[in-house]
C-alpha cells in the first residue's frame, strides 16, 4: 500500500488517514474561536471607561515596579491577580490599561471554551455543547466581565478550567493528576477573587464525601495558592485583613448611607437586581430549565450553582459580575438538561430572545462610542511623570502615587480607618486629605472619576479643591475631561486648608 505524505509525517504506515483526521479535529474549531476572540477583544477596546478598573490596573503597575500588595500598597482583593498581570503591565508600559483589557477578553474566550469542553466531558453532544457555550457567550454578565480590566475574568477562567478535571472525576474517570490540577486551579481562583471561596469549599466538602474525587490530591493542588495568600498576609497582616475582609464588608454600607441611598442595600433591591442581571442574557432561561429538570444525577453541578448564587448574594449590593461564579456550572447543567430532553420550538425562541437581551448592553456600549482613547491620551501626556495622585490611576500608563492605589474606593471612605492606620496602609480618604501635606505629590490628575466613568463627580471635586487650596497650579488640560495640576515651586509647604 502506498503511504501518503501525511502518514509518513505521522510515522504511521498502517493507518494513513489518522494524522489528517487529528489535524482536522483540532483545526475545525479554530476559526470559531478566533472569531470569538476578535469580537471580545474589539468589544473590550470599545467599551466605555469604568472606574472599577482603577484599582486593578494600578495594582498590576505597582507590582510590576516591585511593590508588594498590602505591605507596600493597599489592595482590596486576594492577591493573585497583581502578580499574574504584573509581567503584562511591565511589558506594555504606557499601554498597560488596554493590554489588560485585551488579556481579560482572551480569558473570556477561555471561559467559553472551557465550558464547552466541560459539557463534552459530561457527555453532552458537540451540537448542544456549542449551543450552550454560545448562550454563555451572549450573557451580559460574562461580556461585561471580559470587557473591562477588572478582576473577574482571571478567576472565572481558572474556575472554568477546573471544572474539566472535576467533571472527569465525577463520571469516574479522574486521576491523581487531574485532582491535583483541579485543586491548583480552584485555589488560584480563590487567590484571585475571594467570592470563589464558597464554590471551592463546596467542592472540597463534596470531594470528602465522594472519595473518587481524591480530596487529598485536591488539597495538595491548592497548596501553592494557599502559600501565596499566606505569604502576602504574613507580610502585612493588618493591611491584608482590612483589604480582603473588613473593607468589602463595611465600605458599601458607609458609602450608601452617606449618599442617602441605603435602599440600594435592601433585600428587595438585591432580588430585583439579581433577576435583572440574570435576565440580561440566557442565564435566567438556563436557571428555569435547570430548576424544572428533576434529574438528581447531576448533584455536584447543582451544588456548585447554588454555591455560586449564594456567593453572589452575600456582598452588598450585588452587581452583575458577582454572578459569574455560577455561570459555567449553570450552562453545563443546561447542556445536560437539553441533552436528555431536546428543547422545543418555544424554548429555542426564548433562547434567542434572551441572547439578544444579553447582547444589547454591549451593542449599546459600542454604539455610544468608546472612551478608552481619552484615557490613552492621558498616558501619552503624562509621559515620565511618576507617582501622580489621582482617583483614576488606570489612565496613567504607569504606577500612581501608592496612596491612590485603590482609585476612588477607599478615598470615598470616612470612618473605616484611623489616621494612623491610613498612614500605615498607604491610604488617604476624602475625610483626611490634609494627610497628603506630610508628603505632597508632585502632580494631581483630575477628571477620570465621574458619572461618565460610572463614578462620583464629588470625589474628584474634593481632590481638586484640595489641590487648588494647597498651591497646585494647572499645568495642562488633556482632552475635554482631564486636568493635570502641578505643585507650584513658589508655594512652599502646603497649607492645611479645609476642603
């Protein structure tokens, strides 16, 4: 029998068609994945500025400069992401903000691809798995999380990848290496965002009961992430406890009380918000289908869905990105339900309607026109200026003054810390702006915190009033929004002026 060139390359003379078939299977989804990546990246570069991005871009830039979270600058989450993204921020330089957005968009692709692979691992057909992954991709919860430089996409990708060996173990095909990998990925997800602790703990307890999941190996895999968290916590225990535990628990109530918006924290508002966020995409449809499915053979996925939902409901208030931990197990469960019972025409129409609802906010964001370019103009104008004080550090393209590492989020606090603790934790609040007088920044940038960036104009106004009262002079305007103030050499020591 004559050998084909492909068979010769594969080193297999008995089955000449084997190598081309493998290549074909691998190459088949590549155009679809590439198209999905292109769409998510384009959306990320087009989405308007969001002030939520400030602290995560700042943390990556500060870590790229060699600073350690908690010990050297305040960070309001578990510590993995600044370390993971620091090399990207260092390599990107002034383009760090858009590069981190692109990285999150690609991590969104990983979430979708991992969900598809998990469905296949669970026994879902390729056609239904592709439909389920497509519906996941049309969820506004995921699209927002993958379109901004926040800390949502990295833990979501780690969690989604962990579900592949988890589902393999659930059907009895797990290995020690798979359990080790699952523990590593789940631990890393928790080290990137604390809201994944509840789903990870739920799986850990499940593994202790269902021993085929090899709980000892799962725990061993989580050790590196535990070590990272423990190391950063040991370097600055009080700052770590404040950033990871105290601030998320106490800051929202203080802020919304001061703003006269305590109704935002009510149970009724929380339930309305959760329903709204789920309905902006097929997640609500998936939840209804799963709730109607009385098959209890998928109890692990049901446990993970419930744990993800509870994790989303615990913070006050609940925002759309908080629902991300439940999304992948939910859509895997949807795939299994539709595999067992093919959806009728009504369900298919409903899926299209909800998918359009999920895409609508992103389409609106594109239609409104991106504001990323305005921020990038700031990075070009700032040039080599270092340690600029600003509530919008994501636009700087370099590390900000470390006291402003959390952007507007600690700055808007009033009573959470004493003056001594603020100094120890490298923080400054609007209530103690005069603390800047001890070590005044050379430059202050105003304009990025406002309604246009989902922020609060009053915060930037307070910082600007302090700058003017303490001898800072306008150095330049940057675009229509931003104003850079420089410390006047003739001003001498700054006065202790009231806001």
